[in-house]
């Protein structure tokens, strides 16, 4: 059996192996969630709804067709939490964790696989990077659970401890799933003014969305910019700008719309949370259906960018969009190379960034077209749903449970593709194709 698995792993590329591993985890989760003991009522769950829930959990999205707190039993919620954790830090990371426990040596193939799964730039020290990922994940999730229990335990008793653990993992993994609906709360709206709960969740979301490589570099550089890698500088810069622009933009567009009934301090705090959660977290303190058109469009733009490579977040990624915009700026200035922080970016990476951005935009447009063709809902709501799905955000204008089977399957594909990432999708499809043995003649065409 082991020899057969090794042969399969050798024949299959790293990208495809990661894609298949996610599919296997989703399939196992679907089978478990279908069973009667996973639902509160003890009934069999529709396979499509179980598949949707397993996908949204493993792909750390947060769109739901069955209310997580009301429909699923404690066992079902535990399955969902395990899927979130596996999907958040990566299935290959989990497998390597077992290898450490069993004291197996990590082969060169495993190191390459872990490097790609964890978003590391090189293989040197990949084992140490792995340890830091595991340690950092559990430390931050444990800290978040302890802080949340200070509020949830006095309010809900012993079940409050479970709520604290679940929401801490959900926030750090940018999953966006919550359990508070049995207590009359829609997501985190009841805690909109609670600085402890919403502040803790924002901290976890940001830390999960920065990426494991950034953590590692910050520790090694001693937080000194001069010693940081270009990747870290770009991630921190873009993340900070997006957070600030989103905060101010949402406040200006929503203060007289969805936040009209709030006080001024509440508007400021809710705007900050909305800016943070659109970076693929999915938890919300304001009803997304009440957003103004400009606020909804700004939220979709933030969702499409998402978090950073090698993180628990989705989206096209901060560095991808940054390179794409820098390339456009340099082309407008008739410059051949893309430079940032006195460093030139490899042209291959620039091309990849353009391909990823195009993939996300085309996928969103095609999915929106198909869903609008079969559903009676408006363009705004459907577009918000598809962007949220492929960016693995989980924010919705209360549309998901009302969709038909065809639309749910489209969203499942979007969530799966979004979790793997646009570049991984391209690599999985083209890795086996040999390059052309000769160069084709060059000819100019008109563009623009």
C-alpha cells in the first residue's frame, strides 16, 4: 500500500498532489456531514449541501447553505472545525506534522511539496519553517480562544469555551463561520460594539492573512526593515495601504447608508472591522445586504485582492495585485522592468501576476453570467456572491441558502479554485505540457 502511494506521489506533480489532497479532504468531510449524527435533528443531509459545507470549510470561505450553529450537531461542528484547520494551514502541513510525530525523515520530494504548500521561497530550513507555522498557529489560536472566553464563558457557560475555540480558529484561518445564531446573533453583529471580541477577531484575521513566510522573516529580521525580504516589505506595505483605504472608504460610503443608525464611534469601529473582514475573513458586524452600491463595490475590490501568499487567506493576493499594478504603471512610463524598493522583479513573476489577475476576473464574470441566467436575483447580489466565493471570503447578501443546485455547484468550484490559487490552477493544467521545440516567428499587432 505504502509503495503504491509513493509511486503515485512520484508520478504526480506537487501542484496536482496538493489539489488532489484538498479534494480528498473535502470528500471525506462530505461523507461525514451527510450522516445523521452530524445534524441536530439526526437526519441525513442533502449530499449537495454537505459537499457545499465541506468545501466552504476546507477552502476556509464561510458561505453557508445550512446555518452552522442551528443545523449541525456538536459532532458536525467538530468536523467543520477540523476541516477549517486542515484547510487553513494546509493539508500537506498536517501530513508532515504526523511525520514529525512518527519520527520519519522528510525526503527531498516532501520538502519541495511542503515548500509549495506553505508558500516558502526556498527549501533551506523548510523543516524549521514548518515548526514555526505549527507553533505560531496554535499559539495565536490559543491566545485568541483565551481572550474570547473572557466574554463567551460568562455569557454562555461551558459551551462558551467551545464557542471561543471555534471562533478563534475560524478567524485565524479566515474561514468566516460562526456559531452564534442560536443566541439570536447574525454573525458578529451582536458584538459590533464589543472591543474585546471584535478586536481579538480582527487581530487573528490580520495575523492569519499576512502569511507564514512573513512571520518567519519578521522574526529573523528582528522587525528591522533593512533586513526584511522584498516579499515581506511588499506584503506589509500593501496590506497597510489596503486596510487604511478600506477603513476610510467604507466609513465615507456607509456612514449615511448601512451605518446610519450607529453613533460616530460605532461607525468608525464597524468600518475598520468591515475593512479587515473583507480581506477574506467573512465574519461581519453589519448586514451586507444593506451596503450602498459604492460600499459593496469597494468591499468586492478588497475581497478580490484578499490576503498574502502562503497565508490562510484567499483572493488574488496582495503581492500579485501589487506586481500587476506596478507593471501597468511601468508600461505607462515606457519602462521595461518592474522595480520596487530598489529591487527588480523577475519578468516571469510579472507574467504570472497578470495571468492570475485575469483568471480571477474571468472566473467571476463567467460564474456571475451563469448564475444570473438561472436565478431570479439581481446582478449586485450575484456578483457579490461569486467574488466572495472565489476570494474565499464568505460574506454574502443573504443569497447563498436560496440558490439552486446548479448555482451551488458553481460556487463550490469557485471556492475550490480560490483556495488552490489562480497560479496553482494554471500549473496543475499545464505542468505536463512540453515546451515547443522551436521559437515561432515574431510579428507585431496593434493593441490599445
